[in-house]
C-alpha cells in the first residue's frame, strides 16, 4: 500500500529496508530538474567564492602549524599525500579543503533528497553552504575543518543508505570508521589564531549573529518536525534532525564552558559540526515544501517570510571589513602576513615560511 503526498509516493517498504525516510525518490519531473539545477548553481557559486578567498586570504598560524607537523599527524600525512598530487604551496593545500566542501555539498543534497524523496528539498538543504561567509572562509583554509565536516556528513549519509546497497553490519562499520577518523583529525588541533574581527570578540557577535540563519532554521525545523506530514515523509529522519540541533549546541557549549575557548575560536570551531547542524533545518524545508502550501492561516504566511527575511539581514548586515573573513582581505599586500607569522614565532620555533614563499 502506498500513500501519496504532493507529487511523491510514500513507501512503507522502505522502512523495512532500514531507510529512515518513508518516501521513494522521484528522479524525473519538474521538481527533480529544479533540484539538479539549483545544486549546479550552488556548487558553482561556492566554488567561485571559495577560490577567491583561497587566493586572497593570507597564511594563518594554524595553517603553518599544520604544515610543520603540529596537531594531528594524520592530517599532516594527508596534506603531504595531497601535495604529491596537487603540488606545493598554500593555494594547493587549501584546494583540498575546497574539494572536501564541494563533496560535503553533494552529500547534503543527497541526504535531503534520500530522506524527503524530493530533490528540491535536497538542493535547498545544500544552499546553507553559501549563506555563511565565516564558514566559507574557514573552509578555504588548509585546516581539518572541511575534511572533518565531510567525514561527519559521510557518516550521516551511511545512516540513511538503502539496505539493498549496504548491509546493516557494514553500514555500522563505515559509520564508526568515519566518525573515528573525524575525531582523530579534529580533537588533536593546534592553538587557534584570532580569526574574528575587532567586532567579533563575544559569543553574540562571533557565533550567534554570523550563524543566525542556522540557529533560526534549526529551531523552526525542530517545531516543524512535530507536523504529521513532516514525520510521515522523513520517518526516523526526524530524530536525526532533532539530534543534530541538540548535538551542535552541546558541542559548542562544551568548548566554551569546559575548555574555555575564546569566542573567535568558536567562530571557526562551528565548521567542524556545520554539516551536522545543517541537518537540523531539514524538517523546516520539508514543511515549507509540502505543508505550507496547504496552510490557510494568514498569520503563518505573514510571520514566516518576516522571520526568514530578518534572519538574512542579521547574517548579511554585519558583513563589513571588520568581520571574518573580510577583515583579512588585503592584509598580505600590506605586509600583514609577516605580522601574522610573527604572532606565533615563539610558539613555533624554526617554523617554515614554505607556504608563504610558494603561495
């Protein structure tokens, strides 16, 4: 028996296969082509934006520290292997992060599509990668942030793969392996440099406001997850989305209260969990796509656009030359790179300027 909702088909048989979502993916039709077109635009926009920052941002101490073998030895090994394929220099090392993020965008698209059965939903989930300038900046650096995010999304994707392709045992092994590698890369980190600008030295200005759309979307997604149609369409994926929001809050709170991390460190640390945090928005996207067209209450039609539009202005409003990553643009041409390197001179005796010389 199948139950139709919108243009798609709900398939109870998918639950028997171990797939959290309850909808079969429709690969044809207008919605599918719109989703694919949006994904192509998102990948193109992100690629251009990130490559601009790769070339424009100066070398940061944490990048130089990783190049000198500090922090995770696994990440240093990955960098050396990548250098054999992509060449030497800072831009080549940063290109690994850009490729990892492009892969993460594809995984987010597939995750949303697999759970909801709608490729437009997957595309709008992937859209989150181009909405947050601080994250594009962090994911353009030669640091483990982008690889860790890719691994976390890969683990989440394995959790929703069809049992026809992977047995439950091998899926579990894959999830544990990806999470273990992510922890090895992320936990053994080097001392963070100050990334935030002069006006980003508090939790409000470095975590809350720059990612306001993420927190707003996550909270609204949490409320949307109680909609009957959303629960039917996402199945057990609803609990994955709720857990993603709670896990992100716990992670950032732990860094702040237990490890005494500075506000600007949290600005960059959000990159480690961004891929998971983004999943919390999925119920909201599904609600807007399938439930909101049937809502008759005028208040909902007035309130929702105002909330989302206000969120965009909160994110885009603080984009100035005093905010990361724009506060570092042009620093190198002004001789600022030397100042950045000297800021960690005593912490890294004999540190090389290899990246700078070969940028």
